[in-house]
C-alpha cells in the first residue's frame, strides 16, 4: 500500500501550498523536495559548477529516495525532478503520484501575474516544453488533473475526491 501522496506541479510555490493544504486535509505531513535540498545545503548552481550535473542528479535522487520513505506525507515536487526515470519510479512505488497538469496558455497567463522577473522567466520557459513534459509525467502519474482553470481550494477538493476514487480501485 502506498503511504504517501506526491503532487507534481510546474508552479513551485502553488504546488507547495496545495501540498500543505492536502496534508492538512488528510492529517499528513508535508515536505517540498526543493526545500528539503536547501535544508540539506544543496545549492544547485554551486554543486553543478563544482562537481558537475551528474553529482547534482545523485544528490537529488538521494533526497527523493529519503522523502519517499517517509510515511503519511504529502510530497511536493517540481517536474524537473521526475525527468530522471529513477526518481519517478521511486515516488510511484511509494506514493500516489498526482500530476497537476496545466496548459501552455494557462501557464503563460499565470506567469504574467507574477512580479518576480526570474520566476516569471522560468515559467515562460517551462510553458514552451509543456507537451514534452506531459509525455513523461502523464505515464509516471497515478492521477492527472488539469488545473488550468481551477483555483487552489477547488484543486484541493478535487485531489481529495480523486484520491478516494483511486483508493477504492486499488
């Protein structure tokens, strides 16, 4: 039986907030993989510059392995971590993986609302690879929800409903 829930979403801050809300709903803990790496003093840029991208990937894989072994936890994760198939497989084995899919136009619209130029730039770049990312993330997920038009409260409610349906099928 899967003891965790993993929420995958390209909008990191929103993903983290949704994961926290879902955790409250199920009386689970919440952990964000990016925050976990920062807590463990992994600076992506410095690690890549000093040790190379392969070493960074190893540190990321170690972090995902560790959080996947928690119990009763909602894990929020950016899709970039699941591009490595080993990471996706570990999370799928230990948790119900929910991909919050967003269309390219919706992602671009959301990016326009951001004040932080770096975050806006990152999301606009992410919008260009939506279809390629979907090819990897849809098969790696147990549940796929289009949240292009849903607000945060509705998506949390929808996640609860979809998890209940998933559990009755399992």
